[in-house]
């Protein structure tokens, strides 16, 4: 167990560390605003870290060391919903080809309004009363409203975590599905690191809530001593590490293919359903069949899969059809994503090379178009259920 002085030491050190990291990241983010558009993800993180600065300053201002203005006491809580709202816009910006705000985004001001309404019975009191420095004669109704408002605010905060966390997870799942339909190399495009950031922002508030419940039950705090420091700095450090470097991974040309990002599509294996996605494309069945033959012929003749940077747009240009039509051919006629189709071609090519050449595994993987041996091995085993070495040993004369 930690003494009261040790607890305060680690708490103050944690808040100071979080504030220092946050201010450093904010400076870096403002410097990034000089970069060419899009900048929506940068602004989202600026809002996120600005709220974190306010939170750290609030912890300092109303601690046992400092004495902030009574008028501002508790008003910082109104900004708490901004953590999840800004995270949502950050995820949306990184998973959009043309990140921009829309009129409908005004709905995201609602969490702030609801939060302020829940806390309003306490916030309308004079600052010294809110802080407990002065006693005030409050009616039973007013006291009940304050208690109900506090409870409602934290219940609302839990629901906000669930709703916005779900929106972020949904967009990330859809994003990974979409990049498989656009690129043959997924490195740096799947945003798996963003899963961890979303998880962190969902877990940390839950720890605070559990800690508050334990306090009401006269149990020891989870965030004691050095754990208090780690708890305070993990949020700004983890988010700051990526906020200063992350950029949207989808080029602008992908926008027509991502127009239905907000509406999850059925899996490509459901043969009747994918056609509904392209109902307005204007392609007839004979057009799709003709394009599919042209695709197979051009791919085989030119071995286009050996292009390490092959993407949907480049392949569409090679066979002289719009990219959206090529996407329709792959999903409706061949029943697979662009990524799976190209990988299948690369694996077939690799199988031939393993049998008829003495080239090493790494050389073969690079020749057929893979940018990493690990990706090649994973894809090869997924298609053939064998490793490249096992395939060569079994099939080579």
C-alpha cells in the first residue's frame, strides 16, 4: 500500500507527464497543418489533445497544490464526450479517400448538449458552492436533480463509449474489406494499429468507472502509485505516437468504389447479392462476360500480377475499362476481391516456378509480385494448404 504522500507524488508526476506529452504532440500537429490537404485527421487529433490538455490542467488547478478559479470548477466535464467524438472523426478521416465534413455531422454536437444538460443542476451553482468551500441551502428537489444528473452523465458516458466505439470498429472492418478490393499489397493500408488505439480509449474510461465504484465500496484504488503515472501517460503517448505520423491510406481515385462505405455489403460468396451493389452500373451480363475474358487474357499474356504496386485502377487501365466496372467483374463474375484475385494469380505463378526452376523462395516471392516473404508464405499456405518448401518437395519431378 502507498502512503498518501506517495500517492499524491505519483498522481502529480503522471499529470505533469501527460501534460508535457500532450503539449509536445499539439505543437507537432499544428506544424502538420502546413501539409497539403486532406487535414481532417489532423484537426480531429488537435481537438482530442486540446481536450486532454484541459483535463490535465483541470487536474492541476483543483489539486491540493494549486487553487484554480472556482467559476470554472467542473465545467471541464462538459468536454469529456469530445474524446470519443474526435476519435470517430479521426478514424473516419483515415478510412476515407476524400475526408471532409458534411452538414449531417452537426449531429455530433448532441453528446455535448446532453452532457451539459445532465450536469446543469450542479453547474448553475456558484463556483465556491460547487467546490464545497461554501455551504448553500438547496431544496430537496435541487439536490435530487444534482444526484440524478451525475448518475445520468456517467451512464450516458458509458453509452457514448459503446456507440462511438462501435462506429469506429465498424468503419475499420469495412475499411479492411474495401482495401482488399482495391490493392494487391495491403502493407500499411489495413490500419491494424488503429484497433489498438480504439481499444485503449475504450478501456481507460472503464478503468476510471471501475475505480469510482471501488471507491464507493471502500476498496483500494486500481490507479495507485506508479500505476497512476502509467495510467495518465498511456493515453497521450499512444495516441501521440501515431497522430504525428498517420495519414489517410486511400488515394482520391478510390472514391467512386467507396461510395457505399457506410452500408456494409454482403460477402462476395453470396452470388445473388453483390450484383445489387452494381445495379446502377449499366453493365449487361454479356458485357461482364466479355470483360472477364479480356481480364484473363491480358493478365496471362502480360503477367500483370508481377507488378508489385498493382492496384485496381492500374489493372483497369491495362484492360481499358473503368475501375468500377472491373470491380463489378471481380465481385459478380469471379466472386472474389481484387486482392484475392491477384494473389491467386501470383500463387499459381509461384507454383510453376517452384516446380520448374531452382530459384529460392525469397526470389520467387519477389518475382511473382509479393513485397514480403512472410506475406507470400501466408498467402501460399492459404491457397495450397502447404508451405512453398512442401509444395516443391511434393510436386517437383
